[in-house]
């Protein structure tokens, strides 16, 4: 949510950004809500290899943000996924 938008592009049918068939989808939920507040599809890495294309589902624009933002999210997911499962109510 705080990632700085570098550039804005219009989404077209050709999708040169890789957001219509993304490798990653980010769903953001609010507390006590069943439906996600927002959905992002994470597309290709830009030719500069420093930016990544991201599309908020339903928006006519695709934006580019710094790729490290996505790498940080991927690292967080990998770290949490590697943790042993805990039983509900268990205190560590």
C-alpha cells in the first residue's frame, strides 16, 4: 500500500505487462471481512529489471513499482511458510 508508483500504463488486450495471467495474486483482507478489500495481480519484471508491473483488479491502469517490494513480500511468505504449524490457542 505504501509502495511508490513509478509509472502508469493503460492495460490493453495484448497485456505486455503479464498481469492478466500473473504468477502471483495478492489479496488484501480487512479484519472480520470475508471478501478481499482489493486484489492485485503481479506481472512481469520491467525491462530495467528494477521494477515490476502490478495491476489492481478492476482498474484500467497498470503501474510499475520497485521490484524489491515484491521480493520482500515473497521473502515474507517463504519465511512464514517455513514455520512449523501451530495449534489454535497455542502460546509460543
